[in-house]
C-alpha cells in the first residue's frame, strides 16, 4: 500500500485537494474533531501520515512513506536524500534577510562583520552569508525570530516570509531574498525506481492534475 506523508500547517489543505484530484482522499485530516495521525484512504489504495513539515522528508528518506509534500525551504535546509519530483505551485513564500526598519542596514553587506543573525534555518543562513564572504554568527532560534533584532540580540534574521505582515507589525523590513519557495512532491528514491505501489502512475496523475489547474 502506498503511504503519503502530509505536512501539518499551511500546506495541508492544498495538499489534500491535489491528492483528491487523483482519487486519494485524506480530507479526514481536516476534521478538527479528530486527532488521527494515520488514516487509510476510502478506496484502500493508500495511507496518509500527518506529520510536522520538517519531518516529511525524514519519513520519506527512511522509507516509511513513499511520497511526501513539503516546502522547498525544508528541502534546502535539511538536504534529505529524497527524489525531487514536482513543483506543486502552491505555498508561495520566500526566504529573506530582515532587519529593523529604523536601522541603517539596507543590504546584507551593510551588516557588521561578526554580527549576529538569528534564524531557524541555520544551514541556509550560514550558506548564504558564506557566499557573500561576510563572517557572521548564526544564532539558532525556533520561536519568534523577529524578537532577535527587536531585543538587540541580533542585527538581522533569516526567515520564511509570505505576506510580510508579521515583519511590518514588528517594525522589520526585508533587505534581501535568498530564494523563493513552493510546495514540492518528493519520493523515496528506491521506491521511485522500483515503482513500489504503482508510484509512477500516481505521480503521472498528479502531474496531469497540475496541468489542468494551470
């Protein structure tokens, strides 16, 4: 039986809608009255796992799920050993550098050498500033990273931005974009090569469904 890892949060509704278009119904995950983390599709073709977005590629890499839906931001940060299949064209956001609006920084290169940058995307932030040849201290934060510059703990943050509203409400502005992110379909590499659970057919149908939407 095919197993699909689905992300909790912003990407869940669109992920379920897309899978419904190819005959896999995991809409029970949207029922707030239920707390099931694993369900079987009504057709009996597949199982769905509801996991944290950061854990989707882990379940896929270790073969507990053959397919998964996850943001490109997670793939860039985690660098999992999975097959990258399709850009699903939803969940649009960007990875940005942001600073206090009333600061003098208008470019990452304006930041002081060995200054602090707070981020939950430690690897992405480190890679970006290394590419600029600007030595900074990356401060790992996993809650509201906006507090870094507000409290003076850091000069800047690297974080995922969608509308930018949270930044504006906290007196921050974006000064650079590392990359754009959307939801991606990933697969377990060996399952993909061996076509486990008729995986290639499901992937082909998902590609077709995306073309119809466009």
